């Protein structure tokens, strides 16, 4: 028998695929996997959190005891805001077992938000821009709708589930942790915007039920556009994708569309704010 040691073909140990291309494919696939994991965990964590009885939110707030609002702020303003919340809440209506408490901050911040335990915080900077009670009622109804839909605890649950699970893989340190934080923020924006749109629709219905029309409700978003300013430097399609809330112009249009769809009148007299509202507002 004869054996022959044949010469290996030229280039047998050299890959025909550029290693940079292979790395790029792997990197893109990794990004897609991470984004999918974050989205799934946010949705799952939020869905589970919504099933937690509201009473446990109250217990958590009692345990944490955060400082909401300004100590010694106008009692008349706080009483008025809570009375408006009661009147608006009857028109949503708020689910059984859920309660709402309004806090007032004298900080010049154009904002209001809902947090767990049915707590709402209104800032003087926002209240100072309210032209009438109808606009303020729209803000109030919007935030109460968040509580009623369990949005604050859902956001908390989704964020906690994502952070805990991803920390097991990345340790939340270095580039991996930084990448995850950016990914979480990016996907969370979409999650938040859906909540905002749903809360807007519920709030508009409550305003119509309370006043018999929706005139003045859209003023809130017009004021928001003037104060915050929807950026003209960024294309609308890109800004809609990148921000946490719907654009103010989109929300004004949505008010008109919802009113027409539901047969709600867009005409009617607006209700003025209390005569001493400015006095309460400027009292530290």
C-alpha cells in the first residue's frame, strides 16, 4: 500500500468572512435580544404589579413616608385641590378600594404627577398657568386616571423586574450596565406614552361628565406647548418616538377627535377658579 501526503489547498485556514462583519452581526443580534428581554420584563413586571391589591401600595407609602408637597403650604389650596379631585373622581369613576390624596408644592415647576398609593403632587408652577377650573380639572382627571389604571405601580413593577433580572446577567456595571440603562429608558418611553394616551381619554370623559362639555380641556395642552415648547429642531416623527409624553399638538388634536367621536360638545362656559385662588397660590 502506498500513502501520499497531499498538499493542503491554499488558504484553507483563512476565513472568507471578514471578522469585523461577524462581530457586527453578533453585536446587532445582542442588542435585539437585550431590547426584547427588557420589553418582555417590563410588560410582565407591570402586569404582575397591577394585580397587587391597592392596600399594599398604601402600606408601602406608610413605610417609606416620603415628603410630598411643601410643609406649611396653603391649607385652602390643598383643600380646594382635594375637593376638585373628589368631584372629578366621581365622574371617572375610581375603582372600589382606590383612594386619592392631593399634595401641593410651592416650587415653581410646571408639572403634576401621580405616584403609588394614590398620591398626586401639584406644583405651583403648573397651577399658576391654569386659566380656569376646566383646564385644571383635566390635569386632575388625568392624574387620577393614572392611579385608577394602576400606572404608577405598573411602572415601578416593570422597572424593578427589568433591573433585577438584567443585573443577574450583566452585574449592572461597566459598559453592560450603561447599555442596559439606556435600553431601559428607551423602551420605557413607549410604555409611558401608551399610559398617557389612555389617561387623556379617560380624563376628557370625566371633564365632559362634570361640566357637560369639553371646552377648555384642550387649553391644558396648548399651555404645555407654550411652556415646554415642542422642539422645532427635531422632526415630529422622531420626537414622537423619543419623548415620554405625546406631543402637545397631538394631544390638542386628540381632544377634538375624541369629542367628535363620543358626541361631546366643545362649546360651553368655562368655570372660573376660586376668587382667592391667586391669594392661596402666592402664600408660602
